[in-house]
C-alpha cells in the first residue's frame, strides 16, 4: 500500500496492520550516456513495489513511503545533471522522516537504498533514531550489495551504470535507455582517493563497468530475486 495514496483517516485506521514501512532512497546523478539520471530511484521504487505485491500475495501488508530522490553524490558531481546533497543534510532529512514514522507507531522501517554514496549518511541517520527509540528496528538494505550473490548468478559483472543496473532499467523503463550509447569499463584505485573531480578517473563518462551485455530479461531476473529475498526477510521466512 502506498502512503501518499491514503487519506489521513484511512492511514490512522489501518497503520497498525503493516509488517514494516519501506522508504526508498536514491540519487539523481549521471549514469553513463545511456541511462537516465533517476536510475538510483527507479530501481528501489520498483523493488519496493514488487516486495509490496509479494507480501500482499501472502495475505499480509507492508507500507511503501514516497521515495527520497536526492542523495549524496560527491564523486559523480563532476557530470551535468547530478544533484549532490551534503551528507549532513541527507542525514538530518532522512532522520526526520524516520522519527516521524516512529511517532506514527512503526517499529520496523526499511531504508531501501539505491545509491552507494548514501550508505554512510543513512547509517548515521538510522543510528541517531535507534539511539532515541530502543524498540525500533531500522533496516538498511543496499540492494546491489546485499544481494550480490543473486545478481552475479544473472550477470557477469556489476558496476555503476554497468550490466546489472542497465539490465534493471531495461526491465523497468526501457524507453529511457540508449543502448546504442552503452559502453564502459572497470576502473579501480588501490586505495580510496578523495579529490575534486575524481569521478572523471573512477567513472569515465559516468560508468564503471561494461553495460553492453545488459538485457531486460536479466533485469527481470534480478528484480524478482531481490524482491523475493526482501519479502521473505520482512515476513521472517528466512
């Protein structure tokens, strides 16, 4: 069920029946020349939709909150269209959302994250809230990391705007993907280097992987595997 589609009396009447609240969080940033800027939001929003569908199919309910669109994306801010939010701003903003959800009586909140730069601010926001509310559980799910095994059973590689992400967007929003412009390669540094415009080195053209083997079929398999695992976790089936 979608939070934004309920009236307040409807919400107040049924809020106690939900197993959890899912809050998708992403980023607006460059994803190569072939993927849309909203890739990191489209993915967790679709996963959340599928989780909701699977849980409802088992006769139970989960609430999906509207997504947080903007994230911390220092590295990719070198590319046009990337909207970078300072980590402290994201931490405070998400922390306020979490606190409000807790005040409504929810004791399990799932941060379904679609962007790597959000991990530390989201962790800190969750810790801030957990410190104040000892009975509350906040789950931080980074879908491409936590379910890497499932993803690599489908794709030969993972990476920013790479085979896995491109496949997922081909399954979700194929009309936004320009596969004729899909190209890239893996780049690595021996240690983490932080400097302005490092994104040009780490993500040439906004990519860090080869996306050319992506397909909608692979994306569908990834979405199904990841959403099923999350549904099972929420329902305590594993």
